[in-house]
C-alpha cells in the first residue's frame, strides 16, 4: 500500500522506485532501470493505492491528465520518462495530398462525465463527493465505490483523494472519438514534425474535420519486385 501526497512526477517516481528500482521484495527488482525526473509535471496528487497493477495504474493516472509515459533503452539502461504532447500546425487531408485513407469513429454509448464517489462509512454517514459539473441532458452519471478508510486523515485531504479517483474513472469512460489514417510521411516526418501524444488536425474526404491526439503510430513496409 502506498499513501502519497505531493506532485504527479513524484508520485510516479515513488511507484517506479518502490516496485522496480528498490523494491522491498528483492526478486521484483529490475536491473538497469532509471526514472528521469520531470518536475514540470507538478499537478498535486493525494492518493492511496493498494495492489494495483503498476503499468495499469500509471496509464490510468496519465490518461486522467492527458499525459504520457515511455520506457526506452539508452546505453543499456531502461529509462522511464513522462511526456506531454504539443499542438502541431499540421493538417492531414485529401486536399493537402498527405492523407491517403481514413476511418472516423464516434461512440458515446458508454460515456460517463459525472461521478458520485462513495468513501468511508455506511448509510447516511458514508462520506461521498461528486466529481464533474455536467448538467441536464448532457449529464451521464456513474457511482464509484472507494471505501478506503478515512481514519487519521483530514476531511479536505480525504475528499481530494476521492475526487482524484473520480477523475481516473471518468477518463476511462469518456466519449470515444477516433480518426485512423494512412498518411504521407515524406513531407511530415514522424518524431521530427510530430510525435506520439501530439495534437494535429485531420480532415477526411467527406469534410469531417477535427483536432486529434496521436495515440498510436503503425509503420508499414512496401516491397517492390
């Protein structure tokens, strides 16, 4: 169990150090692992986590704040680093002759944007807090059971923990909007002009246009005989 109060960067660092770099169980240690400090990721975090899968927990936290994380090999050392995408002045479209094909998907069937988080206690004495501010027909509610003990924790800190849990779960249940496309990489080079996590503009052949975050890049090899 990890109880933490501090910045996002320090929280991720603590989980990596406690579970991979210097774990209390020696057999869990992975050699040549290093966390690269990113103090600019200073969002306040108050959380308690118990027996969660490490990768899934980090992904969930990053998704709630629109951050990313990566593990890369550098001179024999596995390095872990946080990153945040940036907006790029790039438009992929048929008109610009840099979008060969595309597939657009919008799915709101599982959307949840407001959560009631139930904490410690029972019945009318249970601690609860709302996360999210949508109203009327645009409000899609969910209940989150997070009955973590509040013993020895001030109410302000405890409710902040509950809201943090709400933010994580809401991030998992948002509206799905995806734009897949085959692009021309000659004039817009991956890792030079754009990268994972970046936001670019895309417009398909029927005029649907949106700003999209790059979440996956797949390379293809064409063989000519």
